[in-house]
């Protein structure tokens, strides 16, 4: 939970980290690299602060994360100096038009902040499209905090279902994995993840890089990500499972924060409920399921 005061404190902490990175000592040999020096001149404290701004809400909820964001700024600062062309490509991607140094450093911070916001928006849009087109996911989102209780209810119901239906449900549950694995499979097959443009993918990469503490890519991987070399599926696939939960909360803002992302049961329940709903054996409304006993020729056991 963030407050206006915690956001002000987070902004101050991120500003200090940006200033620290901008004024890091440069080895004597590195000073002779004119291309790197040109990039360094453009990566001012204000520009670095704009990159860090993507993590403002995370730092506002936990001030201890500011130092980690600062370390990521330092890696990014070094990465772009080592690859001036990648920095030029990134500037074009965010829409920078200024040619002279003063215009550029005035323009860059606002462009970078808008770019990070675009990444957050793109993640939410992917989530919304998936929720609209994947019934089991829609059910998971509708009843995420109720799924353990729904699992108990469904187990009781299953005992009274016809043998054929029980067998079908058992087969479905055997295919279920963790939420991370399930989402990875959905995204790898779903058209929405393949239709994202390069700019949206880079924006999402940038947003995830600064917000997911567990992520640590090396410089070549970082350059690849900030120049559009990763698809969203590849980004998610390369995240540790503990980090997938955070990305999914960005995708689906209404998810309860206490979900266990590697638990098998919630996905099993959602997939089985979705199958029953597709076969019109249950009705579903905002997380509430009701069995259509008469469609199966079964006497209502009164559960």
C-alpha cells in the first residue's frame, strides 16, 4: 500500500540513487573512449532518474528496494556506454527528436517516463485480452481468493458426478501445472503475445527490469532487451517463478497479493471449472458456481 508521503520519499530516494550513478568515478582508460563519453554526457542524473521512476510504486511500498534500483541504474549506465549504437536506437524508439545536447537532455526524462508507462499499460492490455479469451483464466481471476474453498466444494461435488464426467475432470487435473508454467504455456500459444510490436516489447522489458528485484541480466542481454530483441513470452519464460507473480499482478491488477504462484491446486480448480462451464454443466457468475444436476440426470445432493 502506498501513500502520498511514501511516494514522495520514494521519489527522493530514487533521485539520490540516480545522482550517485551519474557521478560515479570513471577509470582513466575509459575516459579516452569518445563514443562512451558522448553517451555518458547524455545519461545525466535527470535522465537516470526518469529510468528509475518506473519503479516508484514498488519503492514507495518498500523503501529498501531503492538501493536495488540504483544498482540496476548502474548496470544500465555501463551497458549503454559499452554500446553507443544501442543508446542511439533506444532514443529513436522513445521518440526523442532533439539534436543538440541541451534539447536532448530536456526532452529525454519525459520521454523515458512516458515509455515506462507505456510498458505498464501494455502489460495490462495483454492481461485484459488473455482474460477475455481464456475461460479458465477468467475464472481464476474472478475467484482467485476463493479457489481453495472452491476446490473443497468441487471435490465434494465430483463424488456425485457421473463416472464419465469424473474421468474427464481427473484427466484435466493431471495436465495442470503451476500458475507460472500455465501462463507461460498460454502466452506461448496465444496470438496476443505474438502481435506486440517491438516498441511495446522494449517498454515492457524496461518496466520489468526495474520492478522485478529477482531479475539480473548481464550487459549483452540487457542491450538486447532495450533494443527489442526479446518477445514478451521470452521475457516471462526467463523470469524466476518467484518473479512471475509480480508480473502477473501487473497484468491483472485485481489479483490478491497473497497467492502462492507455484501452487498446483488453484490452476487445477480453475481448469476443471472452465471445462464444466464449457460443457454447460455449471453456471458461473463472479466467482460463484452452481451445478446443473438436471443436465446430467443426477438428483441434486444438496451440497
